[in-house]
C-alpha cells in the first residue's frame, strides 16, 4: 500500500542497531587524536628540560674538575720551581767554594807566589814588571770571582747568608793597599753593578782584619779558637 513516500520507522532490533551506528559515526571526533599531540609536546618539553638540567650539571662538574686540575698543576709547578731554585743555589754555593779553594790552593802550593801576593797586597813599589804582572793577574782572579758571586746573589741564585760570609772574606783582601791600587787602575773592566758595590764595600767597616795586617800580627791559635767559639751560633739552622 502506498504510504505517500514516507519512510517507515524500523521495527527490528537489527535495524535499530544500524541506525545507532550510523548516528554515532557521524558524531564529534574522538578525544584521543586531539589530546595526544598536546600530551606528547608536554612530555617532550619536560624531557628536554631534564636533559638540559643534566647537561648543565655535568658542565658544572667538568668546570670544577678542570679548576682542581689547574690548582694541582700550579702547586706541583711551584714545588718544582722551588726545588730547581734550591738546586741552583746549591750548585752556585759549590762554585763559590770551589773558587775560594782554587785561589787558596795556588797560595799554599806555591810559596813563591804566596810571598809575591803578600808583597803585592802591601803595594810594594819595588816589584819587577814580571812580578807586578803576576800579582795583578792574581788580583784580577779574586775580583772576578767576587763579581760572579755578587751577580748570582743579585739574581737570587746564591743564599744571602753564604754571600754575606764570603763578602767579609773578600773585603779583607780588597781593602789592602795593593788591591785598592789595582782597583783604581782597572775597575772599568768590571760591570757597573759590581763597581758600585765595591765603592760601598771599600768604605764600609769589616768584620775581619785586613789580610796584610793579619799576616803581620796573626793571633795565636788558642785566641782564634776562643773567638770562634764565642761567635759560633748555638744551633745551625736547617737549610731552607
């Protein structure tokens, strides 16, 4: 029978289910595709922030380790420099002592030379040319030895105590008339710093008796021992 073109409502459960499925299919899209990108972005941002914090922490630790390494290297380097300086001073002290021994050895092995030096220190006028030349060469050796030691002392390569003791011995010779005469003639052969220092030493008081006067009136051995014991320190300080 003609129903006038009107669609009849479904009368079966299957038809109703089909109709419900079609209406659901054309409804609003599900929530997952909308929220998943936002959740992923939030997770990715959180992960990046955590990684950045970890890298910052590792960088800070690396800087601390590097700074500690630099400090350790500086401490080691300073110790090496101190040891090298100590070794250099010891070597220079040995050189000063060796120069002293060489000059003294010449005098006690050659009595003729010793006699010549004694007369030359008194600035004897009757020295023949050969003896005058020999004595002047001996004076030159003494002065050059002192000049080298003075240079090492000025450069911090010789202990002050050793230099001070050596200087007193030098001055006992330099203040003799013969040395003064030679110095007045030949001082231009030495460096300016040593010439200036010599000018002060020749005018300063000395702890030791001038060598030529000492030889004329040498003290007795017992007196020398008593003076030495009185002036000796109670305890020798350790080497720095």
